C-alpha cells in the first residue's frame, strides 16, 4: 500500500509538472506570436488617425462600429454581430470661460464636463468662491453660495502609488460639483481636473445630476487652478461662462461582438473594452488600446490553432464613458438569452505595460487564478491582489459571473486621461502588445481549467 501511495504521489507530481510545462510552452508561443506578428498597434493607428475620438451618439462612433466589426472578421471570428443599444447624445459645441481681474478679462483653458448642461449660448457671470474640500463646501450656507460660481480646488493626491486610488479619491468632485452648487443657489461649478500631471491640460469626464436643477460644470488644468487659487487669496474674481453643450435626446447605436465557437459547449468567456471615447484627443489609451488588445486575442487563438473548449467572445462596448448603456444592455441580453458566462475580463486602464490582473470573484476562484501566477512572472505580470473589474462588466458580475480587469502600470495614465493628449503617439507598441499577450494567456488558462 505504501508503494502504491508513493507511486501515486510521484505520478500526480509529474502530471502537475507536465501540465505546468505545457502551459509554459503555450505562454511562450502566445507571447512570441503577438510581439512579432501582432496587429494591435497598426489597428490602433487606423482607429485613432482615420476615425479619431468616438463619443457615443456621434457620427465618428458609428464609423468605429463598422471598423470594429470588420477587424473582428479579419481576426478570424466565426461570428460577428451588432447589439442594439440606445445611447444619450451629448454635444459639446462652442465653449469659453473667462475671468476678470484688475478690470481685464482673460480666457482660461477649460472643458465642459461630459453630460453637463451649458448656458444656452448666453453669458453667465458671477463672483468665484473657492473651497478646497467637500467638508469646506458643506460649511457654506446657501446665502454664501447664491448667485456665485463655486471653484472646487481639490488636487489629485500624489500620495498613492496606485494612481487609480488618487482618481477614485478625487472623482466625487467631478461627478457631484454641479448638483451640490445648484442646491445652494450657485450659477455654475468649476473643478480642478482629475489629473496627476503638473500641466495646464483640462480633463473632461462624466458628471451627473441629482435632480432637475441642472447648472453647468467645467474643468480647468492644474496650472490654471493654481493661478486662480492664488488670485482668490487677495482679490474678488469674476468668471464668465458661455457654452452650448447638453444632451440632445437619444439614438439607436450598437456594441460590436465577435466570437470563436468552443469545441465542447457554448459557455462563454468574455474579453473586451469600450469602443467609445470622449470627444477630445483620439481615445488611444482610453479605450482604443483595450479594443485592439481584445481583437488580438481572437487573432492569436486562430493563428496558433488553439482549440478553445468554450466560446471566446470579444465585446466592444458602447457608451461606457457617459452612461454604460452598452454594458447594461449586454448583461440584460445575456440574462434574457440564458447564456452561461464562465468568466469576463475587461481592459480599460490604458495600453501601458501590464503589471497584474485584478480579480472580482469568489475566494475559491481567486485562489485558482492566483495559483497560476508563476506562469505569468516571466512576462512581468505579478499582481493578482486587486478585487475590482471593468465598469462594463458590473452587470455580469451582479449576475454571479467571475469578472476581472487587466492592470497596466498606471503612473502615466492620469496625465492624459480624458484629454486632448490621449493620442496614438502616447502608446508604445511593445507595451500595448504585452497587454494583449497577458489577456490571451489568461483566457487560455481559464478556457483550459475552469
């Protein structure tokens, strides 16, 4: 009996070693194929330079829909289709912000926040009051705020090594500034951009209203914010905003979906990003990178003839930036069609060097993926401690699907996030392709072992 047990243990150990070696070899094949022959970088150039920014509801977004469908076909998807989704149509239009100091008007670089209402093309003028935190604002009375412009001068914290924590910390000012100002009778809100950079580039991004009293909200860059704050220490400053932005109803649009069918069953593994972007820059890191990385997964599975047991599905979500309508509709359709989803991962944190994979799932599932960590180490992937996933995947997560997100190095991301600086030139080919490799590797492991 002792000999039998010893032989069994040896056999099991050899079997585990054999599987690990096989997976290691496959990881190397995936990495070599993508780094040498990957199409993601050239596809991203095409998307950003020939289509550009792609706000949901815009003509350029509709061009991107057709582009993504064709690229999925080119990658070898067995099936490609468009999923209908109603999206808001937000239009920026002309906008300007000026301040008056010492009797002289000066124009400031600014961007209206996404989904903000404008001034209807009329000048709205008032005295600026500054607060440095939400707590400071809460202490102001309605009499102090009435007919004023509130400047929320809360800086992006440089203390966090993980810059997404700094973004999360500051984001409440972007999302709520307008409604908070309106409740106390203010005319409009100015926020310091959610930016980790020390420059004068304004950052847009989504905001929301808590009721029907809708006033404008705009963002200014860090340099302008510092200069304005210095002026307000000793002077009364008047601001004048003129903007034409606003929601112009809804329209029918589409998410784009492509898949390669599993050889055993129709259970689905999802990888995706969002096809839309804000209406400034080119949407290269946010989230053109995620789209082309996801398409690269299908191309690589096909090129290496990896026989996937489960269906591998790429989803190019619509409207993540100002509504998440694509993610919501995808989850709704999956539920209505009784689709079984085994796993879903999104790539929506830029095309920088991948550092980890965040796992938003039950502990037993987390431990299973974490047990594969040594396979990823040669490719710079070491962090499996996160417990969040992409915004578009939360409807699936709420249905009990294990979800995840690729975690690239984030140190440069919030320098350019939601700005005119988010262009193709800011993306490095090798970093982008390493992210595509990590996504392909994790899907290979999930497909084989889930």
